[in-house]
C-alpha cells in the first residue's frame, strides 16, 4: 500500500486501534529476513532543489560510529552495507501530521518524526511479524533506557529455551545482546498497552527488512537519537 493511500485512512485509524495487539510475541528476531519492501510514494512531489541529500561519509562515520552509553560500548555500524535510503536524514515531510508526531510507515520501512517547517527526521526500520499486528494512533506512554526484555508466556511456550528470560524470572538483563537494544518506546492507545514497541536493535542487517518476529526496530544509534528528540505522550500513528 502506498503512503498516499495509507494517509487517506488516517482519520479512520485515529478513531480506533485494531485489536490484533494480542498477537504480539515479544519483539525478538528468530529467523532470517524476507525481501525488502518497495519505497514509499511521497504524498506531495518534492522540488529537486528541496530534495534531501544523503549524508556524506564523514557525517555517517560520526552518526554510526561507536558509542559509549549506559556503561555499554555500542559498536560501529557498517553503514556501507545498508541501503543509503535507510540512513537517518532530514527530509521533506510526506505525512501531513503535526510537528512532534511519530509516523511509522510499515510497508516502506520508514519511521518519521515530524518537525516544524514542513520537514521530518526519517529513520530506516526493520519490521517483524508483530510489527504488522497493530495499526492506529496512540502515544508514547513510557520510555526506557537499556530496557529488560521479558518475552510473554506464549512465546516461552513455543521456545522453552527462553524460560530463563520469562516475566516470572525477571527478563533478560540489559545489554548489547538484548533484543530491545539501547532504548525502547512503549505505545499505548486509549490508555491500554498495545504491546507495540519502537526499540533498538543489535542486528543491523534487519534494517529495511521484515523478519520473523519483533516490533519496530531501529539501529541502536538511531533509537538513541529518536529517544532524545521525543518526550512521553508524543503522538504516534502506525500505518499498515
């Protein structure tokens, strides 16, 4: 589905969230990637003089270089092996949403943070099976640095080896191998947890792809950047 068609449904989506959140299984990757989605079709044509420029190597080396954060050393991302359109960059806003709104364009693997003046920060994302299980509007109810990962009981039942990380056992310790990465943003709708997360990702190869399991994952360097830009209660729109 194109972004234009998705936006035409925005008013309907803002009235009700889908109930498929119950299908979520814990924001973790368990299998290899599937083919990359097609690029988004912008709502409005972009003048060639306004078109965003892909960051240069010097800027990318800083953006995706190693980071010491929270007592962990996040390794550099080999950005040369990622499609350049998934690099973090400022673009002309295609969403029409109010500044401060996060828009997840699931089919095209982009997350937008709308800014004043008709621009947006765009991030490449990876989408798991659970990333397709919910759509609608909500808010960032809670934000967490270096979160613990607690796979739900349904996931543990399917993968008994995860029992040591169960809710009852307190989850997986924060760290570089934790599936939620360096940050997690928790989306609520109508006061209820959607079980839909925007989170960091130790697996850079999943950016721009769909994998077997998980919510919406960003590079750890990108989720840190997003986390620092958005407060609690920031509005979120998720389009499928």
